[in-house]
C-alpha cells in the first residue's frame, strides 16, 4: 500500500475541485472534523479526520451516505465507510463503519445550521466490534442564497 498516500491525496484534492455543490463542515465532540458534500442529493460523501492523535497515527474516515428525504426539522442518513491511517507506515485499515446520522435543524427557515447525532457500529480489523457515538454541529456553505434547502 505504498502508493496509497499519493492516491489518497489526489482523491482528496479532486473532490474539492470537482465539487461545485454545497459543502458542509462539521465539528464533532470527540475531536473530529468532518467535511461533506451536499445532503440534498440521495447520495453524499463525508471525510472525517480524528485530530486527537499524532499525525502518523491520525485516523481518517471516508463514508458514503444514503440521505432520506429532508423533513421540516430533521433529516436521516445511513452510510458505509472505511476508517484508515494513511500517514502511518505501513498504511493501515483500522475499521469499517456503518453510521446512522440524525440531523436536527433548530431554526425552521435556516437549514444551514444543524445539530448532528451519529451512532455507528465500528468493525475493527484487529479487535472486536464497538459502537461509536458522535455529537456535533454542522454548517453548510452554498453558492446560492438558498437557506431553505
């Protein structure tokens, strides 16, 4: 997996260059930062970086989500992802995750801000299965002035 680091960096940058839709940033309770694509489409993607580790051991998680229809005050998504440490030597896959996410919009007519609750079984490669929970706040940036989404 020596060639994985350049490929991972190229994919990360190409997502940023080709993503012309909404981008959202999420701060999670467990020292994690997430960046995701538009949740208004049926399928979206998120990259989480867990920042409470040294750079060599820092886990990065890529997840693909299926987004259910947005309701007046909430949205539900379910996903499938992989958690890995791309900067360690050798590169290692830490676990596979199946997150279920509930977004709550506290302000009815301003859906750019959301409170996030995530519950995910994490199937660790060298260990057992654990249940991970995250709590966070998400802010969605968009090109248009479309706060109702």
